[in-house]
C-alpha cells in the first residue's frame, strides 16, 4: 500500500491569519498537479462539535453529507477542492476526550491510569491518520486550530511531534503560518514576532519546514533571508502571503511563491505537471470583471458577523461569476425591520434572501420581509428558517390563519403550520438531534424547482428540527403556494414556491453548503439571474 504523506499547518503570533485558506490553496495546487489531496481540521475547543455554538462565537456551523456539524473551514476546503468532506475531516478536543473517556468506561485501558500522554495523544494521532489509512489520498493536510503557545493546543502539537518522528522527514512536514507586522511609526516590517513564534514551536520539539508569512507589504529578499537564517529554514521555504483582494486569489499567489514546489520537494514527491488552474482562473476573470451589479438583501439576525453566513456569501460569489455580475450583498438585521421602515430598508434591492437561524429573536422581521417580497414581486430565496417564515407569512396573510406560527416560537399557536418532527419529541439533548446531512428530494415536473435543477431527484444537506406541517398542504396549494419538492421516503416538504410570482422559492435544506467554485449551486445561480432580470425590467 502506498505511503500517504502528511502536511501539518500550524499558526503563530495571532489567530485569524487564514490557516484554512492557506491549507485549501496548497491542496488546490497539489490537486491541480494530479495528487489526490484532502484537508482536515483539528480544533482545540472542548465542545464535541460546533453544532451548539452561537454563530457569534465561531461563525457558521458547516454541515457535511454524512451529517457532521463542523467548523466553517471545511466549507473552504470543499469550495476550493470541489470534493465532499466528512465527519473524519473535523475533530475537536471535546470529541477526543469523549472517545477516550468512553474507552476508559468500557475498560479498554485495563485499569491503567488514563493520561494526556499517551492516551489523548494516541487518540489524536489515530484520528490524524484515519483519512490517510483509507488509501484514498496521496497527501493529507492537517490544519491545527488555535495558535502555537496556547495551552489548549499543546496535546495537538505534541501529537504532531510524535507523528513527525513516527513517519520520518520525507513523509511528514510542518508549515508554520505567522505574521510579519508593519510598524507605520518605524516605517518597517518586523520579523521578531515570527522568530518568537518559531522558537515557541521548537520548544515543543517541532522544527518548521516552511514558513508562510502573512503581510500587508512585500517582503524584501533581505527580510526573507533574515527569517530563513533566524528561523532555521531554507530561503526558498520562506513564503510571502500578502493581503489579497479575494481568497480566490490565494492559490495563484502561492503558486507564484512556489509553496507547492517546496512542499513536494520536502516530501520527496515529483512535481508532475504544472498545476492546471484554467477553470479556476476563468472563474476569477468573470468574478473580477462583472458586466453589471445586483443588490441582494440578506435578512438575518447574525448579520454583524460576516462568518455567520459564510457559505451563503461565497455562494453569491460563485453565482455572480456564473452570471457575469457582481452581487452586492446588503445585510439587513431582521430584529430591526418594522412596517414603518421596511420600504427604506428594501429600497434599491433586486432580490432578498431570508437566512437560516434558530430561536424566536428577529422572526417577525423575517415575516415582514417575506410579505414585502411576495406583494412587491421581488425575487425571493428562503433557506431553512427562511422557508418556514415564508410558510408562516402565507398562512397569516393569504390563508387568514391569524397567529399561525411554528411550534418552535409558539407551542400553543392555533395554526402550527411548522411543527416539531414526530420522532424528535422524546429527545432532550440538543447536540446532534436534528435532521442532518444529505437527504433526497424528489422534484415535481413543471415547477420552478424543476426548471432550476433539471432533475427529478436531488440530494441536499439539512440542519433543522422543525418541518412543514403537511396537514395544511392542501389549503396552501389551493391558495397558490405549492410544494414542488418533497422527501420521497417521508413525504416531508422540502421546497415551496409561488408559481404566480416571478421568483419565489424557499427550501428547507441548505443549498449554500454544496456550492463550489467548479459547481455554483443552481438555486443561487437562478436566484441571481432573477435579480438581474428584475433590475433590467425596472
């Protein structure tokens, strides 16, 4: 069996330097050279997964086909590589400790004292090699969350040290991402933070093979030489990562810097052919040279933090490039929408997306938003809770079901048009109790959904507990809102639309999780196209 090679990506100086983007960009380049590559993320927090985290804490929760609630970096991995990830691609400290404690309770350690070393580090190492041992990949890139020197990261750093020793220097390398700050008062770039970060890494027994230096200004040859000398790496292994206009520029910047070539050389792998980035650069050209702009309102309750809706924003990038337009996303906080200000807030918009979410805060604003787009024939896309709000609005204002609601918001509503899934009623544990991951959806012919997907059966990713109450479906369809997609096994409604409206489509699933650079999601592509048509016809 072939030897899988491992690349570990660590971070120093400060968080949020973009380890995920560097890892995804390197993986893209290696993939484009013909290597089968995957990326995994190890997060040092004690939550078992990000599923119970508020988006303000950690950005959006990304969901994989197999139903794993994961870190948002997995979204970057999929968008760059156009390959699905899984539960194995994201591991947290909480999951590691849970697994070790469960083994201890089962008596698997034969009465031994359970310790961080070797039991926790062995569990981490086992999970680090899980994808590699599948035989599916030539190279596995592992991103270590947090910053070198953090107490919570120490077991991961020690596990990497052991992996390097176990595998040998030609089979595993470390890329250290660091910051070279510019002091405007002194008018110069400073290398000392990077030197200290590398020193901290070496104190843990790990020598960085490649330095990737985030910077706002070009690194001179002299600075690169200084970093190489004082950080004990070769000059060619000091890689500049200058601030870019878009994350999609980074693979090209890393190609120019030779990151992929240096990594392959360190791993004793042939360079093969030059990376084929033609389709990637075609996308970039369309993205950077739009023929017009459309304004789309994003109505949600976490809009202050961009990462809360990361996959939605990136889906608009993909769909915009596909339509040769720039999508200008206008964030609108649903909590502050009122009948008195909605005209001002929605002025100049060519379309509106009502975003997913949980809980009652801000939902009346979302209902008002749906009413506005329905009555004003403004292109509308509802996602998950956004679809549920569309159903509630229609029930109240078209079917005259006063106080219609979801039982999530009001469990004594006289018209529970959205209700708890029957099989969930006995579950009290919030973690992992939802309808998660990929579920089939059958699409009815002669509908907007069929026009969009051009398929009778699709599979989309879910993350929710409440469903359209099918007891009311006949009333809805008689009044003009139809169910155009449903799960073939359960008959649960997946898509609703209003045929008499130019574009009014809402889905119970999350289409944004499946949009990639290579395959923009058709729902977003058609929604942006409808917004373009609205603008042209105004």
